[in-house]
């Protein structure tokens, strides 16, 4: 079985990006001396599953920096060719989350980092997210792309840990209650 894991930053009012996808409010908090636990988080992940929105934004931010294979979920890109520079690093799939996770499990992928607001919401709805690390940035954006969305039932979490950084970012880790 493959499990899905979330590591994401949100504004105080629950947005992961502005309406146009802008994340400058987040990037300006980048600190060369503080990775906010990302290295520890990614260390035991085998693969990253990313929504098309996140993939397209990452393409605009300069060289590809991911050191894990990336599977981009997208109906639009499913049959497209992967750009030459990303061949061997990125694949496209038009499959649904549960089918993706089953396929990955058959390929011996065990721990998957899921990234992108709509994609995380979709994995949550399907009950596929084992744990989440949510970093809250002390800014109100007023509008934007939501981290969380509508659900047909409550999903309960156990708080594993919570910490704050001198910058004011607050990070909490949660595991889904089975
Ligand atoms: N704050 C943070 O930490 C953080 C983290 C990640 C991303 N971001 C930002 O958030 C923005 C992207 O997030 P987003 O929520 O707009 O998009 P997203 O979740 O990255 O991508 C959504 C797209 O993925 C495709 N998709 C495939 N399977 C899906 C499924 N099961 N459920 C939902 N979508 C599926 C759809 O494209 P098709 O129509 O092609 O199928 C959909 O339009 C970017 O600006 C990115 O920079 C911020």
C-alpha cells in the first residue's frame, strides 16, 4: 500500500496562492538557513504527486530542483510529451488519485508527497492522506486558491507536534485518525 503525505504552507486565511497563482508572499519568506523541516520531510518520500497547477507554477520559478520523481496529475497533460529537460524526472498521468496510488504501490512506491491545493483536497476526499505538515504564514491574503475545500464527512486528525519559527511561521503536524 502507498500512503500520501502533505507538506504545505498556507496564509492565515487558508490560501496557498493568490487567485492568479502568485506565491511571492511565500517565497519572500524563504530563508537560506531555515528549511522549515522540508529536508526531514522529503527524506523518506519515494515520489511527488503534483497537480497541474503546481507543476505549471514550478516551471516558471527557474530550474527544476526536485530530487524525487514527480508524477503530474492532469487530464490536459495526460497525453502530452514531457519537456525534454524534464524527461526521466517528470511523468504525466490522467488517472484518479486512488488508481494512481494503487499503480504506484504495484511499482513499490510506498510514501508519496502530494502537492497542490486542488490535488490535496481530492486526496483528502478519497481518504488517502495519512499525515499533513501545515505551515501557517502570518499574512491575510483575502482571496486566493484554497488549501482545504468541501467534504462529505468530517476528517479527524491527531496533532503530533507544533512549533513556531522566529519568522512567525507556525508549523503543525497531524496524523489522520483511522
Ligand atoms: N503554499 C504552498 O505551499 C503551495 C504548495 C503547492 C502549490 N502552491 C501553489 O498553488 C497553486 C496551484 O494549486 P491549485 O490548487 O491551483 O492546483 P493543483 O492542485 O496544483 O492542480 C490542479 C489541477 O490538477 C489537475 N488534477 C488532476 N487530477 C486531479 C484531482 N484528482 N483533483 C484535482 N485536480 C486534479 C487538474 O488539471 P487538469 O484540468 O489538467 O486535469 C487541476 O486543474 C500554484 O500557484 C502553486 O504555486 C502553493
